[in-house]
C-alpha cells in the first residue's frame, strides 16, 4: 500500500475522533458562556471580596477568570469551572455569593449549578 493511501486512510479514520474531541471541548465553553450570559442578564448582585457588584460586573469578572483558565488549559468542564473558578476568590479564598431580588444570598456555586442543570435539562445554550 502506498504511503499516500495509508495517509489518506489514516485521515479518514482519524477525522471522526478529531471532530469528537473538538465537540467535547466546545461543550464546556458553550455551557460556561451560557451561564455567564445568564448571570449578566439577571438582576442578581454578586458578592466577592467584601463588595456587592451588579450582574454585568459579575459576568465580566468571571469571563476574565474563564480566559485565564482557557489560557492555562485548565478548562475541563462547566462543573469544574464552577468549582474551581466561579465559587470563590483565588486571591482571598472567600466564597462568592449571588443575591437575586426578593431572595436570600446563596453561594455562587449553588446558583450556577442550578442554572447549569436548567441548561442541560432544556438542551439549549441559554438557561431559562
């Protein structure tokens, strides 16, 4: 068998694996993007390091953390992002909180995990 034919066969058989791997890495990014969009669109306040911020600032802050995690290739899943980056300050170790109108404050991990479950249950890229 010629090397060209072997190379072509390898390409044909490897393409589905490569496409599957790309799709697998896209899923966390899509889920995280949807979570951060939901947070930014909410009327919830975000508590970090002793200060309450509006939802837009919360989204921006977590996007910066997401960018860092992506640069360091630490992004394995949306769940891991919530646990490792979006639940506490990497500087102080203090837990982030989310407080929505007419609701008590709750740990950001709890709020984000609820949104992630909604996203997965609905099978869409935007939590309802």
